[in-house]
């Protein structure tokens, strides 16, 4: 890939002047941690503001800063106090920050603030261009630099440019209230790859681009005149090892022992975040106060340790929040406190990593409930720190982390009742349930780390297709087959992922006629006899179909595109979603109506999906009513958070969080040295995307795909299975 240049508002090293002398300090932020894996090889440079304004520096100071930062593969962008105030404090943090988090924007956009934002972005772009040569890979970060990708692209049409947004992307109706909505979106179109934390942010971004008529919006990409911009989710992880092993450090051991004594006999609830309006500090205090009012038996037995990290203290909204939190803490302590019990232990302070790890390790409950948050790494760090206890996480469902940490107790900070009930549930969970939830989340976090996040993004950027955006697959011929077989036989632990209809069994007119042949069941049985093989069939079929047809085989099964799964040899089926299914009546009624208007069409109702089949229908009426249905389903999909997918002669609706990529993780999180994924439909693309870069991904039949190889039909798949 060549040299990598990282561009962000702040450098991982901050500079300040104390008594006329320059002092340097390292950042312990999530971005610095996440990028460590791609910035430690001496082949990168990090460009950003060093945290000190021009007016505080002499020419000699600037020369010294450049020289010192170069030792750390960093380079500064110097900014004036006026630019920092208008670009960063005002436009970025008083306009963009609340807007991205779907909060009221109390400040008005001013000409001065927008002009400063443009000037600052130009300064970052100019410094990047001056420091690099054509052919560089550039990774731009976050909402402060939305214009930089386009400024770079104008001068460097062949550079690889990636952009990652570390905060939520709002719905189009929210974004489009911004006067500069179109200009900022166009600024991002200079990137080859735009990364966000979750599928919902990705969908919001694509919907916004469509609403602004920017290019042609396709699935996960935006086609411009001469280029294609890909949009994908990359959930940021943490340095899991750092936090999970912190308990072995001498300071952490001593500090945890001190905290055990300080809070002896009490359940400790930790609320730890930057003191920011988006983090839900007030909502947490109100919920805790209600808990104490409703459950007097908890008095003297619990303590809320609330730590607010100082941030953006010069912004009026942050000053007001600090005063409100301090007032509410005082009220709670006055209402319930005694000479021996302080209900809220509030600290307005900055803590280092070891202090945080000790506090997280002592806490029985992590109370992390932002109003809106791109990811929230504190929630993940709390889970990783629980090595000598079995704590539980109460997490906001509006935090990006909630899309991964399903074993947490999920609450809605805008619905106070859920907050109170969530806290009480956390305090009364049975020990075995606590341990089960914790171990599941720890297993996930130990695999999906910050390092893996950075590596995945860089691999995706490196493989990004230019111009047409068409992913060209290689025909799976004899040379490819020989290579696959060689790797297969050398592997000690293999994962084989298969779709069913159109992959292992031919597509038929009547879905109920697709029962597996004796030959197929024999092939699958022979594959499973090798103890190195984990065989998984992930289908859109119902649980009952898979159980009846394949339940007697020692294979793992996932039904309804991953809404339910059964492990190899198991009898129990597990849900991967708790989605509200109230939408099914409305969607089902639509499908019923148009099935009646389309001779040969039929409706299939599954537990987690509703499907409109038109394989046996008149092509004219089927296509006519398909177009109408897709249009009518759009507002319902937005309202209920649904995915509407076209398959082979079907239109299927199910919750957006259900897809084959997600359920694949149940097996992908375990270490395999050989992974094969085979499917024939658009629903299998998520499975291909979830597979590791060195996996064998094979599309069956025609159609655009991200798979690396292609087989023509089901018989070709069965021939491959016989070879294996």
C-alpha cells in the first residue's frame, strides 16, 4: 500500500507551553489506541493540530515542534486562536456535534464560523499535500474534517483516500436542516471509502446522499460520474488485552484494594464519561434518584460513582451542564445521604488508564447510557476490566456499542422507566446469569479489537475498486480448485459456511419442494465426520424447515437469514434479535393484497420475516406490483428499522439487524485457519463481507458480488463438496 498518512483534528501528542518551555504529552484516546496497529512500523505520518494556538508560539517554537514531532512520525498543522474558536469550538462542537447526535442545535450557524471551518479544512489538506507525494494512502478522521477528502481529491486523483466518522450519522431529515448540508456531503465524496461504526449509520448516510441527489445511490456505495464511493460499517473495538490484564499491574491491584475497602458492603454503580450533553449524565442521576425513592431497601447498600471527565469547558452548553449535574448530585445526597452513606460519589476529574481500569474492575454495574453515541468505548473497557468479578453493563440502546453488546441490559435514556428498571434488574440478576452475559461479551470484544478495526479498514481501502466499482470475480477453475484443496488439507480447523436454496439445492417453483436429496445429505455427513470441520448452513428458510430437513445431521443451522441459530449437535435454538415485530401485520396486509392482484404470487410468514414469492406468477403483473410494493415499503422500513431485500423471485422484509454476516460471527469469532463461504443470492453478500480477507468466498450463478470466485450452478457446488 505504500506510505500511510493519517489526518485528524488532534495529534496523538499534545503540546503546551509552561513557563516559556514546550512540554509534550501523549494522548490515551480511542483513536490513538485504534490506530496503533497501523502506525508503528515507521511507514506512516500523522498530521493534526498539536493543541496549542499560533499566538502562543514563536517561529523558533514552531521549528522545535516540527522537529520533535517528526521523531514520533507526526507533523503539525498550526492554527490561530480565532480559527480554533470558530472552526473547532463553535462550528464543529456547537453545530455539528449536537446535529450528528440528533440533539437540539442551540447555536446559530454564522458566516464567521463556516468560513473558519473551510479555512481550517483547507489548512489540513494543504499540509497533507505538502507532506506527501502522489500515490499516497490517506486516512482522514471525523466530523471536524468533512471537506478534506474532496480538497485532496482535486489535487490527487489517483491517491487512495479513506474517511472514518467516529460519531453517529443522523437521519436525512436532521442532516438536511444544516445550511451547508450539500457542501459537506460533497466534501466527503472525495473519499474512496467512508467508514462508520454501525449499519444504521451507514443506511442514514446513503439515504442522505440520495435525498441530496448526490450520485446514484446503490447498496453500500454511491456511483459518481467517474468514481464509486463505498460506504461500510467498521465497529471500533478496544485494546482488549490492555484492560483485561490491567489487574496484574501493581498500581491497579493497590487501587482496586483501596476501592474495595472504600465501598465495602456496597454495590458500586459506575457512570464514567466525558461531561458532555450527549452522554446522559442528568438522565442517569434522575434514574438513580427514582431507584432510591422506589426501593428504600437499597439505601446504604449502593453507591453511584459518577466520574465526569472535563471537556470543552469553554463552550457555554458544557458549562451549564456541569452546573446542573453538580446541583442534582447535591440534591440527591441531601435527600438520601447520612453521616455514613453518600449515595453519589461525584468526581469531576481526568483519570489515567490504570485508575480507570481499577475503578471499572471494582464496579458491580457499568451504567453507560448516552443519549446518542457513535460507539462508546467506555462500555467495552468496563467489560474487559471485569476479570476478578462478574459485573453487568446497563447500556443505552442508542449507543453504537449496543449493536454488538446484546448481552448488556439495554435501556432507552429518553424513557426514564427503562433506566430505573434496568438498574434494578442489574442489581438483582442471578450470579450464573451475570457470568454468562459477561463471558459472551468478553469473548466478542477479545476478537473484535481496535487493531482488527484498523486492519479491516485498511484492507478494505486497499481493495477498493476504482472507476466502475464493479467487483470482478475469478471463475473457479482447476487451478483455483487445486489451491483450495491444498489449503483445505493443510488446515487444522476449518469453517464451511453454506447457503441452502440455490447453493446446495436447486431453486424450485414451490418452496416446499426443495427438500435435500439423499446425495446431498450423504455429502454433508461425510464432511462432518472430519473433526477439523465446522459445517454451518445459513438459510432464509424457517426453523421448522431446517429442522425437518437437516436436523438429523451434525451440522450447525441458522434460520431466517440468521434470526435464529442452532449449534452443531444441539437441540436448542437461540435468537440473535429482540426486535419489535409489530410491523408484520402492516407488511403482511400489503403483501396479501398484492398477492391477490398477482396470479401465482404467494405470501410466506416466518417468525422474523415476511416474504412475497412471485416465481410462479405472471412476469408482467409480478414486476408491476414489485415496483409498487418497494415504493410502499420504504416509509415502513424507515419507521420500523427494516431491511427490504430482493432475492431470486422474492421480496423479503425483516429487521435490519438480522443478516447472514451477523450470525456468521457466532462461528467466525473462533479461530479457523480455513474458511469457505458459498452462496447464490444478495442475502449472502453480508456473509461474504463478514468473512476474513483470506477466506474462500464463492458466488453461485450470476449477479454482482463481493465474493472472490464464482461457480455456475448447484451441481458445480456439489462436485466441489465431493472433492472436499
